[in-house]
């Protein structure tokens, strides 16, 4: 991010990024498009990689890794890695996805990750993801507003406001029309949108996304609501910071190789070829090192001086459920990005990581806040401990405070979003 970009400009661009990224596959493609515009070069994993300096990236399924290799890089130059993820909770199309009941056409879906199910009710949703044809070609596709999961009227469930319980099989199938399921074919509709023949489609990874556009609102337009901020808020912050870092010519003076690693499948546990528990990051770092002439020992030396910022959304204190938060550590929206801490290593932050984050935020002119869970409310985890365990690279967990995490539409403060990107750029600059 350039030193002159305003919060308003940053949020406007972030809104465009979210709108272009209804699935992890779209998010990786949009990040790649922006990197292309910034002069980065896309590489194929099956080809020989150049060893000269420059900005480069690879896309594997719904994940993207981008980096800037400076002129000064050598065989034991350390890495500065911003780790994030491109996927979000929601629903995914099952095989034989066109179903129906009582005159309604419905989509057969499976719950993806851990969404707040009730937040998906009565919203205009779209289908988005990828189709793969018989010859292995991949096509991104999205429908725009197309489906809705209708809630049962209060007249038919007088106890709904006392406790709503949704059966994941019976109550979450969205409607997209009326008629007999033999009269419609969801995959054929998606194939038509992608410009391919329906009988050529051999596989698909299609998910739901909310179509309501991002919005600023509240006092002085300080609040920001959108879908998939967990974790596009971190993906975009890292992407913006990496491009700005490259454009400003900071790479040679930073003393490191700056990397954005945006993985897929974090919401499922990260155990996939494009997830943080898979080999993707190690593969890329190994190939970068090999291009610089690094031996296995040189690579370990580089890792010993490297850092990873695991950036994932965290929890702002909820004004209506304050008892769910730690009584002494209550991060508020607008108070700055989070430093996430957990005694049981659900987050990877330690004292050295806290000092690093303090330096990065100070250099960016940003405040930050500590987050730790209430002892009776176990916290989730992130890619941070996974990356630290796989590679032995020192890792610190950070992120933007949100309300309504894992809702179809989450809430943040615009200042926190901007400050995260500013601090990440200082991290890339080597503070």
C-alpha cells in the first residue's frame, strides 16, 4: 500500500476484491489478475522456474503463493511470509445436485466448514466455483443471485424465536425455481454460463456465496459489512502490501524474500494439497532456494531467520454477549488489528512474535490489541501452528477483529482493515 492511499480508497478496492471473489478459485484468480497488472509473472509448477530477481506467483487450485525475489537474494536469504486462506464456510454442491420437493426446484448441498447456519436463511445466494471438462480444462463460473434458503414462517413455527434448530439435511436445501426436478439441470445451467457443453463437464467444485454487496455504514461510515471477510480481509491485506512493497522498490533493502501464501481449505482443517498442512508452501520455498543455489543446510539457515505472519480474522468483543470474552482482554472494533495468543498453541504467537508485531504496527503508525479466549470458551485455530510445525519457521498469529464471524455477512471497522495492510507492509519491509 502506498504511503498516500486513504482508508476510503483501500476499502473501496477491498470491496471490489470481495465482489470478484465469491469462491476460493475466484479469489486466487483475482489475486493473480492483480499481480499480472503489477508486473508479476505467473509460473507453472510443471516447468523450470527462472532464477533471476522479480515478482512471481503460482496458483494451485484455490490457493495462490506470490513472492518478490530481490536483487540481493542469495542462498540463505530469509523469508517473510504472510499466511492467509481463501475459503469461507458455507455450502457446496453435492453430486446429483438438482433435487425437488412439492413443486419446488432445489439444490442438493453439503455444509462446508462451520457456518452460522441461520445467517444463510432468506438471502439471495449465488453458486460459484469451477467446472472441469473431460479434457481436464478448468472454467470458473458464477451465477449471480440464483438461490435462497427459505425460513419457515412464524405462523407455522410459533416457537422459532425461542430457539431455532436447523436440520442440516432437511432445512438447508436452497430453492431456485419451481417445477419438477426432471425439468431442470443445475450443472447444465452452470455449463451454459461457462460456455461449455453440459455433457463435457466431468467434475465440479461449486459453493454458495452471498450476493449482497459490501457496504460501509454507521457513524462516519466507520463500519464495514461483507461476506467472506474471514479470510479475504487478510488475503487482500497481504496482496496489497506485497504489490506496494514491490512497486516502491523496498525489496532490496528489506533483506528478505517477501511471500504471500493464501491457502485453501483452512475451514476444513487445511489437510489438502492446497491447504496449509499440505506441501505447497514448502514446495515453493524449496524451489526458490534451489534457484539461488541453496543446499539443504542453507535452506535450514534461511528458515532459522524467517518469519511467518499467520493472518486470520479474530473476534471483537460482542456488546450483547460480553460474558463470552476474557474479562481483561476485550478488543474493540476500531482499536487496531489483533495479536492472537493462546497458551495451548492454538495460535502460534510467543514473546518474540509479540515483539515483532509491536514493531510492525509501530512502524505503520497503527495501534494493535491482544486477543485471548475466555477460559470457558475454547478458541479455534489457524494455519499458524500448522506452518510452524511443518517448516519450523517462527510464526505469530494476527488478524482483523470481526463481529459475526462465520456468518454469511461479517462486520469489521474500516480503520482495522486499513491498519492490517499497513502493518503487513512494514513486516515485508523487514522491521
